[in-house]
C-alpha cells in the first residue's frame, strides 16, 4: 500500500440531474476515479446514505468492477445514530 494520504470522498459525485443527487453521472465519476488512481492514490470513502443512497452502487460501477480491489483501501462510513436508534426501538419493543 502506498503512503499517499489524500482520500477520494464519494459523498458528492457529479449528477445528471442537479435536483436529484442519486442520478449520478457514472461516466464522469469513472474518469475522476481513474485520474485519482493514476496519480497514485488508493483511499476511497463512501457510505450508504451519500448521493441519495446511490454512492455505493456508483462506487461499485466506477471503482470495484474496473480496478483490482487488492490495491485499494475502501472505507464504508456507517452512521452510529442508526445503531443507537435500533437499540432504542428494541428496548421499547421489549419493554412494551
């Protein structure tokens, strides 16, 4: 793994429709990912809620399907709020 520290955040990707962030311009995203990798960077960050819940699928199309994953560092962010909410709901149901 290389030592470059810059990460590619897949939170705000180019959209085909400015009013709908889930309509990601995959071809432009592929170009951006390719340039990032060509420059020697390998760290990517995504989360299920980014880009109207479409970032992970875009990541799969632009990155995972096209580049060897062994050479990449892909971080998937997860909202701890959801875990806390799940715990609250479970406690509520168990005590009702």
